[in-house]
């Protein structure tokens, strides 16, 4: 581990956070968000996650409350989506040839019950937001959520309804004055950014692979909001191949300073784990250990900037057996304040279940990958591609927060 700022950041991230109460929103009906057996966003990733977390006792901890979702009605869905789009989603399974609105494509195929299960996932994220906003739970998690690409009138990137944006809009409707959204999915959080690009009450921060090498081709540093909201979109695009140390270097060089300056009342995080080095759809190179460390950093930030009010959503992740279940079990455990040791053996009952499902991937043996997580703080004088990317984001965004983009202490 590096010295100075890196050591301090690591100590904050690794320190056990006090999680007074955690709500986990879950229903097996979420598995109905099924775009087909060959589609990358396979619901087995959710099933395997909840089974692994259950086998390790994470969901039985005394500060965890399991909650059922309630489907979002039209009044809630139209906080973000156009009513005509909702009507099209409802009709699509009966008339798939007329779907339109981004549906009926290989990325966004029409499937049975798509409105119902999409509304249930969105409602699950609103249930979680309510828990945090009303103080019933300090943290709340919906791993089925994080469908961050859906636009106001269009399905996009495997996403039908943008539950993250809906939950944020619901918080604003309850009177929230400042909500910060951090997206660590490998893909740019374009749908959430678009929903609030001109709203100064919402800060969107996206850490993603460069749009020069990955869909959706947006998320450049100069995309920083418009009108009264200039400065409230922060984009940190990373070079393809960035691994654990580089990712952590970039995150700590940008995210804590901008979020801290914004002073949110609630922190919403989209925790996609398609940043993994084996993910088939992208080109970053994180390990499960690096992702676990990133989740710890988000948890620490929630306690530092908004008294622990943390809404946690899932997102992308297409390593269905070896990555997603471990990464999101770590996420759930982190939210409880009692992280799972990465050396923990994978329970035999979970491995047997994977084998019984006849899934192609071999089950992992432990909860970690024995990765080297050492990193050094950003260097303003460095000219590596990673540090140039960090500098571009800092110079585009930091002055808008009254921060010095060249100050190593930020």
C-alpha cells in the first residue's frame, strides 16, 4: 500500500463501518426479469448471489431486515418515464413486432411480463429509498436494481425502467435537497445522468471504461451538466486494461472530493461488477478483491458525507458464476458492517447447487482472488494514460466545486 493519501484512504475504506440497520429488498419474482437463455443479463446471477449470501449467513445477521418489493405504479414510474413509453412496454409482449421505443432488439428483447417485473424492480428500489429516507434503515440494498441505461422513452442497454433514476426522483419528491449518485459499473451511467443533467439537486458521478473503447460511447470529462446544474455531472473514463491499483488510484483522486463538496443528504450507488477482468462485455481488469475494496470505499464515504444514508443498487456483471455472486455477496456483507474475509471457503452447498444447474463455469473455491491491491495516490506530474485521464476529469470538474484540480491533497 502506498503512503500518505493512499494509506489514509485505505484506512478509511477498510475500517469497519457501524451499520445500525440494513434492509435487503428481495423477491424471487425478480428472476422474471429474463431476456432469454442466451442473453448476457441472465437472472441466475441474482439467484446465485442470494444463495451464496444466505449460505454464508450474511442475510441472517441481526441488523438485517429482509423486505418484499412493491411494484411501482404509474405515478412513480412517470417521475422519470413518459406515459406513452409505459403503454408501449405493457403492450410489447402481445405485439412484439410493434414494440418500438428501443425494444425488440438483441440487447433489449421483448419478454413475457416485462412491464410487471420491471415495475417490481423499480418499486424495490423505491422501497429501499424509503427505508433510508425515513430512517427505518441506515442502509438499504436492491441487487436487482441499478438498471441505469433506460431513458425517458426508450429501453437501452438491457434496461427497461431506470430504477436508479426513479428512486432518486422519488427522494426529491419527498423533499431531498441534495442526492449524490455514484456509478462504478464498467459502462457509463448515461440514463441517470440524462435524467438529472439539468437538475442541481442531483450529483451524478460515473467511473467507467473510456467511451472510446466501450458502449454507450458517452461519459467524457466535459459532460458536466447544463444550466443551473453545471458541475453536477462528473465523469471519470478509464483506459481499457485498468486494474485494481489504477482503479483505486482514480477513484480516490476524484470521487471523495467532489461528493464531499456537494454535501449530499443521501448517497445512491450503482455497484455493477462488470469491471471484473474476466467479464465478457468489457475491458477493465479488476479482481473480486478490488471490487470488494471499492464497495468498502463507497460505504466509508456514505458515513463520511451523509451520516450513513446509503441506497445500494446492483447493475451489470456477466461473469454469472465466478464474479457476480462473490462480488455482490461482499457488497451485502459490507453493507452490514461485517465484511466477509476473502479467504473464506465457498460453501459446499452452493457449489453443489451450481453443479446441479449444469452451468458452464467452474465454481470458485474461496471468496477472493488473492489480488495485489497496492496503489499510489494520483501524481499531477505523471503522464501515464491513467493519470492523464484523472487529470482531465479533475480539470473539467474540480473548479466547478471550488477545488484546485492540481492539488494532490484533494
